[in-house]
């Protein structure tokens, strides 16, 4: 067959291109319909989503911000929380295996108010102290209640056992003087039933157990804890009660354990079942326990804690907010970059209406929620997003919500 003129000069070329474009448009429409149908069939199928994530095909079916809705149950109530696709990446398992998958985060907050961590004990015993009068000297002012030079006086009616904890109830307020008739209790390590109790006073009778030091230094003076942690809890993700709750399928009373000598349980540890118990096993098996790095506060020398979590909270960096330690706590999530509509990370301390999340059990009520990152300046505050969308830091001991995140893969 000979060509007598270029195809573009063929009188029928326009008609052929119109037909081709018509065919392509119908084909694209058909693909869109199939994708929509596929999404609809997958919204509760975590195994199907996991296969797409592992095969790097998830973005062929979903876009960032699209949600899946696997059932989650708390007590007698079943929820179908929307989990937004936030980021597609590789994750590292504890044995070093690299798996391809995607990050999904609850679009709303969990229905439970829970502290990041509880107020900690002031002192833990070595088992040799014996009974009688004891005191701990306050060497550095903290707030308006902890006065340097005063001493916390107690009288033990029986000898404490090794690792028993002395807890002073300061009402989570550093204006409350721990020497002024505050309740004290001796518990077994992490226990909830007091072995003995009494009221404090200001005095130096009997045996000195130690003294406080800098207000937010970890493990600062032998067995004496930092006053800040005694009042406001500890902001270290690796040791937090919230991390233990999110990563457990155990029942109330079983999911929490002490992770440092002064660690105390949050009240919800004995009343709320572990978060993962709300998901069916065929769903949670695809929530992979991947590596996370969370940097600790200045008082803990900015150590990089490594944890392997099935459920976790987004860091400042992942939320596309200005990180305290750039490049340490995970890559930014594409979803948050698009949500904030920015070309550079959002400065903290400002308000971003698009960061507001509502309670799953009260969808018109905006919630303050914890993030995974701590506030580097002290050992007690956790980076959070307020109910108004402000990126701030709140005390670990306060009871707020969170938006759980998971990494899904096959």
C-alpha cells in the first residue's frame, strides 16, 4: 500500500481522531467506574487493601484522604471509623524485613479520654529502708508548691518491699506543696492497691531517703524521681500508657505494665480493654508492627527511642508540622501536606482549622488529641493538636483523645 499524502492531511483524519478520542473518553470513564466499584468493595476488606498496599497498587484504587471503614468495637458499641489513606512507603519490621504498605489514620478521635501517661511515683524502695520516719529533701524549687529546703516527711508503719513505690498525690498541680498534708501511698511496683498510706508533713525526722534535683531530669538522684514527672507524668512515647493501650488486644487490667521504676497506671488501665481488641483478628493481622523513631526530650539527652508498633500516633514531622528534630521522626505524609495546602511545614504554636478532628462518638465535638512527639524542653508535655486546631503541647497526665494510625501490608 502506497501513501500518497501525510496522514495529517488526510481528509478523514479529523473524523478518525474524533472517534479515537470518543473511545478513549469512554474507556477512561469505564476505568473510573471500575475503580469506584473496587473502592466500594474494599472499604471494609482490610485483607484486600493489604494486598494492594503490598503490591504498590493502592494509589490505583484510592487517593490520599480516601477512607476505609473496618469495624471497631468498644464494649457493646460497634463503630465503623473512617481511616484515611495518608502515605505510601516502606516499613521495617523488627527482624529487619522491609515491607511495602500504606499509612492509614482515623479521621476522628477514639471515644475514650485517656492520659498519655500517669503521674509517677516519687521514690522506689530497695527493700532495706525498714519502717519508721523517712524524709526526702526538696533541693530545687518547682512551680510554687515545691519549695527548696523543705522536706517531705512520712512515717512508714511497716517495711516496704524491694521495688515498692512511694506515691505522693499532688493533684496534678505543681502549685500543691507535697509537704503540706498531702496523701501518700506505698504500692507494689505498678500496683493499684495501697499497702499503707498517710499524710505528709514538712520535717527531717528519721532516715533521709534522698533529695530531688533538677525538675525534669530522668532518674536524677538514685531512687528519687523528678518532681515534674511526679506531678505531670512522663512524655516518653516508648514508656507511655497510651502506647501500651493502643498496641494491646488484652482486656482491662491486663494491657498495662510498669516500664520504669516509678511508672504508675492510668485509671483507664483497669476499666478499658486494649484498643486492638476492638478489631477482628483478620483485620489486625495486617496492621504491621513497623519501626518508629521518637526523639526524647532534652533532659533525656534527645535519645532516639526505637519502637515497633502496630498502632501509633503521627509525629509532628509526619503531620507536615515543623519538627523539633528534622528527618528523625518519619517522612511527612502526603495527605497532611495536601490537607494543609502548604509548600513548607506548618509552624507549631499556630492554629490550622484543617487539623481539627472530632470525636467518633460525638461527631460535632472537636477534640484535643495527642501526637507521638514529645516537647523537647521538658519531660512532661506532649505535642498535641488542640480542639481549635492549634499545634501545642499538653501535659502527659491530662486525659485527651488521639487519632490512631496503622501501617497496612500483606
